[in-house]
């Protein structure tokens, strides 16, 4: 969308993060996409002189549940604004005692338990693409997030497996114990298909996962109150704002990585067989990857 302001870095704010302190707003963009409206308008501005786009994942006022999130519209809208890197901020539960409330965790792996209720690809209706997703998070961005958090004296963990469940209800104790037995470290509801769609759009993606509570596996879980969880959420949001301001210049200096070439050789459909309307719809996502080879 050439008429809209552009930003190479985007922040998708999770529960409690609906605005960013120190963010100098320059435009509010109401984006239409082939997949409907995003969760909310996208605010474009500057954070420490770095152009940034901000989108509250659940909408301002937390209006959209995890299953109803317009994941494709969100990623499509950010891509059309020139975004190359997404910092996801999420509230999560901990499946391991070492990952305590108010700790910041940068996951490196995902387990999908969303049960197929969420459309997880842009490539359909006559075009097929198989992206590599063995490493679902951008390692360069993840390192910057972890180092930025550690630099602020916040308990930080780099590397963890995040289980993504459907919601909106939380786990049963049996499910929680099963995820722990699988090697799960964290549990949340929104990283998928968000991370997968970002990879299809060749956007680097990393998550600041903030622990608000132990999932129901913990023997002392019954002593945890809603008030305690909210208190942790508020503290986490405050810390995430501090880190975001601190890391923006470093993120802006990162060079290209493999995330940004994820579609190279991924589209296996004969380009001449891709319907014209599908080609037009996907062009902001896939660009020249959709073009037939030049005839010599």
C-alpha cells in the first residue's frame, strides 16, 4: 500500500499491551485485506527514531478471543505496510518450575494443539507452498530480545518449547501433565498460526513470552488467585515496554536472514496454472515468487 506510511518493524501486542510509551504516532492506518479487517487499526510511528507499526492482537479493549483472531488479515496488513520483522508480545502459562511468573522467555520451538480450527496458510485455491518451519522463530531476533531483557535485569530464558492450545478455556490437569511429559515449557493460545503465516510472508518473527502463572499442573496452583495473575500481567506489560524501547535500534540494524527467503523453491505449483485472481491476492505476500519464468 504505497499511500500508507511504511515500517520495517512491527509489534503485535498481547494481553494488556494496547499502547507503547514513547511511541511517536504519525498515522493510524485502517487496512482492508482479502481476509477481512485486522484485529484493530495499525498505528505507525517512531520508537527511538525507528519506524514501527503497532497492532494490538486482541484489539484495544481485548475484544477478540484467540480462536476468532483474524491471523491472516493481521499478517497481510503488516506485510503491505513494509514490515520485515515482527516482535510478538504474549502472556503465557509456565509448565516448568524454573520458568516463574514475571520471567521473560524467548521460545525457539512450538507444538500445535489448535486442532485445525484456524486457517494456517495463505496458499490455497489453486496454489500450494511448502515452507520450512523446523525453526519457527527468527534466531537473530530472538537473541536480541533475550539480550535486551537481560540488560534490564529481568529474569530471562532463551530457548523453550511453547505449546499453543485452542482456548479460550485453560487446560485440564491431565492435559497440562501431558504437555509437560512431551517436553513443553510454556503454554499459550496465539503463537499459531501467527508464526507460520509470518514465515509464509517472509517476515522474521520472534516472541517475548511473559509468564503470568503456572498452569494447573502446579501443586500450589489452587493458591493462585486471579488478582495475582493480573498483578503479574501488569508487571510484565511494564517490563515489555521497557525492553521494546531498549531493543529497537538493535533490531533496526539486523541484516537479512533466511526467514526473509522462506518462499524460495517453496511454491511447487506450476506458475502458469495459478488463477489470476489468486495471483493478485497473494502478490503482496509472495511477490515475484508467483511469476512464471521468463521465456527465452
